[in-house]
């Protein structure tokens, strides 16, 4: 009898009020957001414990993303630092534009 493997469906709970933007990671602690609720091209600091989550639900270390630009939905903390960003597909990015 063959072994059956179960593949868990990755469920990402992105808040409906999370704005969309393009995030360019400039260092392990900073980046630039283009779009969203703040003015485009704004430099932003990452909150301690920042979480950048891939489309597959994997936590991405910021140091591995330096120099990369990602389409994201994001949340800021009380100090306007990036707290959580969810990398999204082109379709999810466009859908977020229609809902905002």
C-alpha cells in the first residue's frame, strides 16, 4: 500500500485593512515603501521582530532580502515602523488595489 502524504494548505490571514505597496529592502533594518498609506518612496525602519512572510507562508530573514523589491501588503506599529509584511502575487496585489 503506498504511503499517502498530506500537504497542508498554507492559510495566510492578511488583514483587510493592510495597504499594498512595493517594499525595497535597503538593509537588514530599513527599507523603502512605494505606495500605500504613506507617501511613495518613504524610507521606513523595521520594527524589532519584523516579520516578512513569503507567498508560501515562510518567514523571510530581512538580511537575505537586501536589494530586493517585493509586492507586499503590510502593517505598521505605533511608531510607524514596519511590523509585518506579506509578499503577495501580482493577482493579489491587483485585487488589493481594487478593494482600497
